[in-house]
C-alpha cells in the first residue's frame, strides 16, 4: 500500500499537477511565486490519503541540508518528496539544483521536483538541464505555463498580464466608508 500511494503522488506531481496549475494560472489564481506555492499545497493536500500518515510542510528549514525547502511531503514523519517552486524561470538554477540534490542525498527523500510556474513558460522556451546518472530518475522538472502556442502567445500573455495588473498594482478601491476616529467623542 505504501509504495502504491507514493507512486500515485509522484505521478500526480509530474502529470496531474501541471494541468491543475495551468488552469489556476489561466484563472489568475496564480500571479506570483507565493500563489503557486499555495495552489500546489492545496492540490497536494486534496490528493494525499486522509489516513493521517502523510504531512505537508511549507517553507521548511532542513537542518541536514541547511536550505529552505518550499514544500516537503512526509510519511510517518519521514521525508519522502521535496518540491522547489519558482516563478517564471525558464531553467533550473545551480542553487536550486544543489538544494534539491542535498535533499536527495542528505535528507534521503525518494524524489525531488523543480516546479516553475509562469505565463512566459512554454514547451519551446523551457530548457531542461542535463542530468547526472544519480539524478536521472530522482530529480524531475515540471514547467507550467499558460499552455498556448507561440503564434498566439504574445497577445494572450499581454492580456493575461493586463488582467493580473488589475489584481495588483492597478487594483481599484473598495466600497467601505472611511470611519473617523476622534478622542473628543
């Protein structure tokens, strides 16, 4: 049962999670790295078994690696999967690779994942790294973009960024009235 569950989680992270994140990105639920972390946490939380054995920790400082890990999945308090999340990066940085390799080696997690989420990421633009023999089946990259072709990409990305700005720096004010506080009342 244990191997079956971890295999299902690994398959979900490599395949099903990308689809869910792409939908979240299109619906503007993800506009920066922190949103991506929250969405991944949410989707994993709904996927793990409710038997009480599995735990997800976010932004966990690992003493063994001396790095912060964005998300770590534990089974019976034993680390199993490590996930590093980045916003709109078209390749894995050396620092992230070193951190995930330390998680694999020093924390002895089964698999490590690098998830890059952003509107500018596509199958053509993302560059996968060359893996060593020890990383081949244990370190995986999951690029997630809007999922559009290069011919329509510029106009769709421009519209997505315009919509995102309405939720960020161009957000309008709410309707609540300002209350005045005075000491003489």
